[in-house]
């Protein structure tokens, strides 16, 4: 039992927490996750943590969907119960696999998105030209957009801001 601190002479009501019973068999990790991922995280989803230079597999055991301060909790189990010497209160970065690996064309994030909402981009077509091209973007991460349509690998694009070029179809480039 931990966190057991009764006060002499104090009366306690039914249901009031007096202490916490810890199950000392095995390990359970609790992760705080941004609410954006609530629909993407499911029971039995795989992931990993790094501990003492080793990559250790984890599995989502329970998703607690209550949002508090923009975050919800996920309970994780460690299927490989090797001697890890984990202690209560340790912190880890957890990586969960949200989708399988796929090959796709990606586009670096840039200011162009502010003016185009990802619907078009300037593609360098010649030595001194860039033409406006319609594109379709998919998933994103902090660094890249997935390109679904409109670009192919090797296309050179301009990802800086387009504030002054919203109505332009062709840019003349100069060195």
C-alpha cells in the first residue's frame, strides 16, 4: 500500500480515498496522449519505449477516453516481463504505431500552405520558370505532407510563402 496517510481523529466518509494499493507483480505504464489521437489509438495497438539503451515493446491495454486539459490516458502493458528494474515515477517517451509502413511521396512543410490550403503549389518546370499546379495532400506529420495527387518524386517545388502570388499562374525566376 502506498500513499496511506490517515490523520488521527479525522472521520472519513464512505468512498473517500485513504490510500492506494499497488499491484507489484509485473509492470503497467500510463501515458498521457493529446486528444487529437483519441480516435487513432485502440486496444492491442503496438508501440515501444526506450529504456537503458534498449527498445522495449509495449501494447495498449486500455484507453481511458476522458479528456482533461486536452489529454487522455492510455494504459500500456509490457508483454516481455524481463528484469527491467523499473520503478514507480519513471518517465518514458512512448512511440505507438498508428499505421503500417507505406511508400509515399512527401512534401516538406512550408509557408505556401497558409495561402493555398494545400490545394496548389508552384512547381519549377524550366530553368527560369515555376508553374502553378493543383495538388492533393493527405496525412501529415510535423515535418511533411503526404502528396496524393499532382506531384511525382523529383519534382522541384517552392514551399515559401505565396502571399504576393495568389493570382499568378507562372513565376519567372531569377538568380
